[in-house]
C-alpha cells in the first residue's frame, strides 16, 4: 500500500464507460524515514470511491488490488484510494 496526500483533482468528461461517475484524485506519495513523514515528487492519479478530498492523507492500493475494488466491473485503473488516514503513530 501507498501512503499519500490528496493535492488535487482530475476532471475527464470523456472516459471509458465503466469509469462513468468515478472521481479521480491526484495523490502525492509520502515516505517515512526516521519517524518523519517526507513528501516526494512522485504523484499518481487514483480512483476514489470513499469520499476523500483535497488535503486528506490516504491509503492507496495499486495493480490488481485496485482493479478488484469493484468486482462487478472490470475497471481499467492502476490505483484506488481505499482508506482515509485519521492518524499515524510513528
């Protein structure tokens, strides 16, 4: 899993039909070194189905785990937000 912070949104009026209604958020990845959270320049776009918003720290899953967030649809996605982090205990 990836820890990151929501820094923005992506709007796409034309997209794959299985993604109709999907919310896309821009996530800046975080790393933890010596009990400090560091932001790096890596960003990704993740589908959000849990209601995260700008400034939230989130858990992101990627690859086949992201695709399985909705087993009824074969979603063409690489990353999905699966949790909003309340706190980190380092």
